[in-house]
C-alpha cells in the first residue's frame, strides 16, 4: 500500500527542524557565509536538540532516526543555511560506516561519546588524485605488529579542521586497486595528524572544509572497520545511504528560493501591477514548484527503500542528481525574478545560488550519479 502521509512523530520532527532553521540558522546565515569563523554557537544548539547524533541508534544513546526521518530534517535545515546543514549532517556521513560495519565494541567506544558531548566527525575519502575516481586512493596504511601506520593526505574534507574523529580510507594492498582499500577509525588527537589548508569556498561557507595530512599516524588494529580490503565497499554503502540527504538539501535550498521569489513577485510592482500577475513569471513559479515536488518524492522514495532494507543505489543516485539539479535551476530562475536585486548580497538569492552549486558536486558529482544510474539500468554488456 502506498502512503504519502507523514506520521505524527515525523510531522513533529519536521516542525522542530523548521523552527530551528528559522530561529537559529537564517538570522546568522549571512554572517557565517562570510566564512570568517565557524558557527560554533549554532552547532552547539544543534547538538542540544539532537541533530548531531540523530543517526546514532538509540541503544548507543542517539536519536535512532530512519533515513526518511533524516531527509525530512535535512530539507528543513538546508533551507535555513546549506553551509551549516553540511557541517551538522557531515556527522551522520562520517558515523554511518561505524553504524553499518562497526563491531559492538567499536560502536560503544566511538558512537556513545557523540551523544554525551558536542563532537564532530569527518569522512576522509577524497584525495587530490582520487575524487570521482575514489578507488584510486593513495593514502597508505601499513600493518606493523598490532597497529596500522597511516601516511598520506585527504582534501575537501567537511569538518576536517574541527573534527574530533575521522573515518579514514587508506590502501592496505595498493596492488589490488579498489579491493585493497580499508577503513579506519582515527581519533583527531592521534599524533601525526596535521590540518592543512582551510578551503575558501564559493558556497557553503559556514562549513569547515580542510586538507588533512597523516604522517606516521599509528592506530590500533582494533580500529579497522570490517576487514582489510572492505574499505571501498564501506564507502559506497555509506554514500548510498547518505545521498538522499544531499537530495533533500537540494529540495530545501530550492524551496527557500521559491518562497523568497513568490513573496518578492507578489510585492514587486512594475507597469502598475505585481510582477506575479504576469504569465511568464507565474508560469516560471509554477514550474519551479512542480520540480521541487518531483524532487522531494524521489528523495523520499530512495529513503523509504533504504529503510526497508532494499537495494537503492540507483534511486539514491537519482534523488541526489535530480534534486541538486533542481536546486541549481530553481535558484537561477528565482534570482532572475529578483532581477538586479537578486545579484546583491543584501538579498538571499545569490547565496542560495552559490550554495546550490556544491550540491551537484559533493558526495559524488552528478556525472558520477549518472554513471551509477546508467550501469544499473543498462546492466552488463556482452
């Protein structure tokens, strides 16, 4: 039976996230968009209401939110500020490998502290020469006795410069390619970790994005996730689960742009009447609303499949690619409705357009999503 009605609990969660975005994020979004400081005050409040630990199962003290619950929250937070959303929800991305593949001991040791005090985590996969080609990781982890010694670097890591914990992907058998990648849980205070460049980004400027260097970083073999050679699988399963939230962020950014555009079009007078009364503007708004609803349904369907334990690689990729493309189109069209005012930083439109762009790039570019989708629908070739 198909049911599109949210439960009372989900509606309450949606209201809570929307109120948080309206009260805590939007009023300071322009301030932190300048990128001069990290929004610690907002992150602290996000921890207090449970957003930083929302994906952690209840048995370890977390919120235990389903994937559908998470995308509902993601849409609302991204509508408040995509940059702050990225920092908040990066915790879920980084902790998901532990949730999915960690031993009981690892879950208790590394997940529980995130529910007791404000902490941030980072997912360390991307490298300078291993972006879309994630299987080409060159960071090395060498087994020495009961430890692994990690050497290499990662780039474009969300929360990289402010994290308390890293999940690091490194090669334990370089000759095996992607099958030689393993995943490790690495506390940020481990000797040998150095924070490099803090990126000066076009959008999502409230989030911290950093380069990280690992120089003879020693971690216990007990910090290996799964088995040696499982790292690429762990990364892909994590991204499959996380991508609907990126799609939801696209919906949130687009929704915010549409709301601003409607309000402006109803009050902006040209040729003696509101510009919303002109068919070209009205139809543009109608198309924007239609695409946003279509994107939301794709996101919810992907999240539903994941929660049902069904394969969702294709649907997650569709949700991420389509919703982030919608965010880009809608923010461009909404800015056009504002005309010259939309181009000015006094209005929110130029920030929304800058924020929308990154959604098409991170957690797998939309070109990579189309590669995933095409392989799924075409199947093996003779």
